[in-house]
C-alpha cells in the first residue's frame, strides 16, 4: 500500500499557488518546482494507477480541482508506446516519475506544415518539462524504453480529460479529440487517519 500523503501535499500546495497567481510564467516556475518535489520520490502512486495497457498508453486522473483550475494525471507508457502529435490548449507540466520518455516539440508553419523544434527532450526521473500555447504546445511523447514501463505525472491548467484538443496527422490533417481518462474512480487522498 502506497502512502499517498505526498500527492495530498502537492494538491494543497498547487491549489494555494493558484490562489496567489494566475500568471502562467509564475505557475510554470513555482508549480514546476512543486511537481519536481513530488516526482523526486517514487513511493506514493497507487499500483492500480501505474498499470500499463498492452494496446495504448493510459491516463489516470489523480485529482481534479473543483473549480477546473487544474488536474493531475498519471500517464503510464507500456514498452515502446507513444502519443500522436497533439496539443493541449492550456498550460501543462510533465514530471518524470519512473522510467524515461522523449518529448519532441513541433511548430506549425503557415499552411499547417509541422516542423520539429530541434531534438527531442529526454526526461528522466525527477525532471520536469512545461508546455503551453505561449511557450510551445504541440508535441509527441514516447516511452524511451522498448522493454519497460515508464510513468510520468502531468498537471494541466484545466480538467484536461474534458478539453477539446487536436491531433496533427502525418498527412497534414487535424483531428479534434477529447481524451477522457482511463479510470472510473480516483484515489482517496484525503484520508489522514492513515500514517
Ligand atoms: Fe502532451
């Protein structure tokens, strides 16, 4: 049984940060530090919310702010799994908990052509990356390992599973999607009677 207290502490601190500021740069800097602290230890994520699926990567909702200001999600990458090229439309923070992943950013040229933004970033446990429409919002994420599971913890500036977003296909077409979540229940982070 994992001790989920670090997630509770993180959610409370992130909520307090958003009480203080709506400035995206501040949120990404200070929230990124909070997330780095959360993923510095891999002791708290319930095993059920770290389970890969053989067919596709999983996104498990861990917490959604009642005001829709942020959500926290565990992404579980089976061996070799990856996302399509996609956007977020809101700010996002990605913290690596277990394993490693590549994030390849893209820019859209006039006419819609996608151009890679340099080389892919390799995220290792404890590291944090940010995305947003202001700093670069289109990327493709891949498990860096062909033979092991990787897990990253993401925070977004909305209930991300309900946000209308876009996937950018190789043939230049764009498909809208709403990701939803892989889980029907969320962990109880509020039971403080447990040690
Ligand atoms: Fe993403």
